[in-house]
C-alpha cells in the first residue's frame, strides 16, 4: 500500500481518511482485481473450499486498460448485482483482513493520482477523500477563522451564559451528545495544537485531558457556543447559526470542502497527516 503522502503529489492534491461508508464497494462500476496468491486466503476468510470459491466468486475478464485477461471478484446476484459480493449490509466487508491489494490501495491508485477524471470518479464515490487547499488559501482561511472566533466570543460574552467548568460537555458518553465540526475547523485546531494524546475514553475528544480542554485557542465553533445554562440555550443556538453561515463562506472562498462529521473522528485523520 502506498503512503498517503503520495496523494499530495497527485494531479489533484488530496488527503484521505477512510470513513467506513462502504460506498467504494457498492457505488459505480468497475472491477476488483485479484492476484492468484490472494485466492486461498479469500476462500478461507469466506469459509469456502478454494475450488468452490473460485467457481462461485471469481471470473476472468479483460483489463480495459491493457487488454490482459485478469482475475476479478464477481458482483452479487439479483438485487445486489451492483455491489461486491463480499459486502454485508451497507459497509461491512466479510473478508476485510484478507481483502485484495486492489481494495487496500484505494484511493491511491495510479488512475486517481495521475488522471483528473479518475480522481473525480473516486471523489464522487468516497467521502474520505478531501481536496488539499493551496498553502496560501489555507493561511488565509486560518486568519479569517481566527477573526471569526474573536467576533463570536464578543457575542457570547454579551449573552453571558454560565459555565460550571465541570467538563461534562466534553465527556460525550456521559452528556449523551456528539460534537460535530468541519474540515477547516479541525485543520485549524490541529494547526494550533499539533500534539494530542489518545482519548481518555472511546469517542472522546483527544484534547479533553484530566477534565480540562487543552485546545482552547483552536476549539471548534460548536464547543464555543455550547453551555449547560439552559436559560441561554436559545440565544447561543441563534448565534451558532449566524457564525456557522460565516464559517461556510470562508470554506467556500478558500477551497475547503464542506466536511461535517464527529470531531473526534475527523481529528484522528488530521493528527495522522
């Protein structure tokens, strides 16, 4: 498998973090190419004898690029004819640990790295691909986001919500809520706070350490507008929506995609980059 940094040298520079959506296994047309030495491990993972696996799950087809006859997985049958037969439900690969190299290498395929059309096809399918903004656009976006946060703080100070400093809002499993953020916010948080320990509990923010937030400067918009003070909740929600609109405008003008997902999950990808 290629290093993800190869993607930054592609015809369209991008970063990748698998979202386990299963879309690459059930959207679009194409082939899952197999190498001969992958057949036995796949058969074992499928709970089938090798001969039966080859008979039922493998076919020989010409490679559209080279014309060479190659081995490929068969698709499903009936209503599942447009998806990989190894896929269970929407996003569970039944042979994940033994999946073919062709699957492991996606989206770092030559066609994706070197061809604009190939990149766009992969991008349409995969939510884990995000275009890397130009350095000058990223710097501009960070400046504008920092100014937005300063303006937001003035609004929050005027509302005056009380904060008990309990840290409960950051212990998502106890507070029974999730923290969502965008790619720009997450990128900025990691830019401000590049070092972050492993979460103290599954699904928790990396920056919540011993009851305290260690990323006050770079924390996302949702952190800045959430308070346990129910008397100020409506006012904070209104302010959040106003500044979220401004945030989206920064993303659009500076080349950031409108990613929106659980902050801890997004954070993992940016911390690895």
